[in-house]
C-alpha cells in the first residue's frame, strides 16, 4: 500500500536513500545556521535587540544539522553531496527569496527592510518545516533511532514559527504591514514552486536508488503536482497569515544544547 508512512519507512530502511535524505536535511539546516548567524552579526543598530533571537535561530539550525549528521554516523554512513536540483535553500536564493549569500558575506550592516525580508522569508519556510516535522513526529515519534531527533527538531521549528509571527506583528504595528504582506505573498508563491521542484528531484533520486517501477514514480509525481496545484490555488494563504502565537518570546533564551546522537 502506497502511503506517506510506508514511503518514509522505505527511504529510511535503505542505507543509500537514508544517506541522501539526511544529507539533504543536514545541508539545508547548516546553510540556515550560517545565514542566521550572519544576519545576527549584521543587524542594524535599530534592531540590535533582535540580534540574540536571530543568533538563537541560527544556533538551532546548526544543531539540527549536527543531529542529521549524527544519525548518519550512527549507521556508519558519510554524507553525500546534495544534488543541485534538490538544494531547497540555494534554489530559494536563486529565485530571489530571502537575503543573498553575497550580501551576507559582506561586512555592511543590513537595513531594517532587510530584517523584515528575512523574517517574512523565515515565516514562510518555517511553516513548511513545522508541517514536515509534525508529519515525521506522527509516524516516527517512537522510532528507536529517529524518535528523539524528530521530536526535538519539531519543537524547535514550532518555536521558530512562533518567533516569526511575533516579530512580524511587531513590525506591522510600526507601519510596515503592507510591505510585510507583499513580501510574504511573493515568498509563499515562490516557495511552493521551489518545493514542488525539489520534491520531484528528490523523489526521482530516491526512485533510482530504490528501484521504483515507472508506475509508482508516476503516481508519486502526480501527487506532488496535485499538492502544488492546491497550494497555488488556496494553500499558500496559510503561509502569509499572521496571528499572535501561543508561544510568546519563543527564542528569548539561549539555544538548548543537544547531546550526541551517535
């Protein structure tokens, strides 16, 4: 039976597909850690009070990268190079979403508008991350190898999403509401397209590793296109709404330390 749980189990049970899965996840998290670290360092004087929360966000992302690498190490596997067509973070940048690595690599302070752009981008991508980790927790919270990792990462992603809501609402109160909504919409519509393309690329690689028949690959591709059609029509709206979060000041403290998983 073709189900999300069985699909994940098939990928996780085979070493090469598991290696690709964890390598993609670790790479994306590590890139996010670097980006947040640079944004914290370059935050403008008017937003210096926000810098510790941005740094905490980056520290969490770095931690997630270490967790996925530790899961590989526990299986005696080394990370594999992430295919360019499956590099979600870099493809978002290529399509003009978020702050460019070239800009973050310089020593010039960011503007307040840059911080709003970062938060709006994060609000959209953290929505995706939170939903994905919730799904993994649903299926693997009790898994002997993955359970503790997915629960910890899922809790962090929920914190990140709450933080983005809270900070964007703060900026909206200071008159940036229209700018925020415009950036959120642009980010959401681009993200769902990139997510579709990356999902198709990842499933293509997984299918070749696991030897999926053409019919199965076609069904999975059709499902990915179906999700995109729904998100393009109405689903993107969940990524642009803003509401006071239940978790207040979610990134107000130091990053939690994580013991080695391997």
